[in-house]
């Protein structure tokens, strides 16, 4: 094989790999991120069920959950090519939004929330977590790439 | 006593007026999207309007739930966008393997 053929092969491989890299605009699967989302879903839904009771009794638990949610958001934000999942976390935990963040904020402001509202919000928040979990579980396992 | 169907009729009428008054240019799209949202959330809306009528939900609760549904729709849309990107990446991965295999088979 002459130098010219070798150069052609090298260029072809470089081109295909470049194509692969440029199209990998979404992060690979992370078992940590997946587990984190599953755990936080269970913990959030569980804590929400107490929102019919006075907020001050659960202030510490809410603060702890908020910290864990912030950690999950920061973890998502720190992963390369992970903008879509990060945006999902942002919507979920936004205190001025109308999912988990907004729910916890309202609980704090109003002390107690009605049973029906809590139950309906648990369904919405559960579905919201499922969108994060569903996307993460659909991501390509790093072992499939190489 | 008004029922859920009365509510849907009123909502569609209100949507039409709102679209005409505020977004004449995008009126058709807005009505289409609004109607689709109503259809998709019909069972939730039915429960929530019952809750509103019975007093189990306040006006603020009702609005919060509706906005929550919109936030959820955004998260679902992001998931679908992500899954589409994953499908494209998988296709390119397979394509890379085929091209590399063909190159090696042909030249080496």
C-alpha cells in the first residue's frame, strides 16, 4: 500500500470520526444521574404528601430536599453536552415555576395546602421526573460508542 | 348547573376571541394548539373543574395546576428532542462502523 492510499484511509477515518463527534450533541448515559433522578422522585413525592400539614414541621426536610435537588441540577449542568437534561431540571425545580420548586415554595408561603391540590401535584411532579428519567435511560451507553 | 361540556364550549369560544383580539396573524395556530392542549388535558381539566366547583381546589390551585401542566409539556417536549438527537447519534455510530469496515476491507 502506497503513501497516497494510506493518506486516503486516514482522511476517511478522520472524516467519519469527525462526523460522529459533531453529531454526538447529547451526553451519554450516566448511571449516577439515572439513580439520582429515581431517588429524588421517590423522596419528593413522599415529602409532598405531608404538605397538608403545617410547613414549619417539615422545614428541615424541605431544605434538605432542596439541597439534593440543587445538587442534581448542578451535576446535570456540569456534564458535557447535557443542556437538554439541565433544562428539564431547571423547569422542575424553579421556585417561580409550577412544578416541584413552585410547589415547595407555595407550601412554605401558605403553611398548608389542600388535599386535592397535593394529590394532583404529586401526579404532575411524578410525570415530570419520568421525563428526566426517560431521557436519561434512552441515552447511549458509553460502551456502545467505542 | 353548568357541566364540563359547557366549560369546554366556553373555553373554545374564549380561546377564539382571545386569538382574534391578540394574535390575529397566528390565530389559526393558536386555536389549533389551544384545542390540542385542551384535548390532551381533558381528563385532568374535568377533575380540576369539578374540584374548583366543589371547593376542593381554589382558583389559585386551579391556575397553578394548569401552569404546571404547561411546564410538564415543555419537559416532555425536551425529552422528545433529546431522544431524537440520540436516534441520530445512533445512526451516525452505525454509519461510522460501516464506513470504517468498508475502508479496511477495501484498502487494507
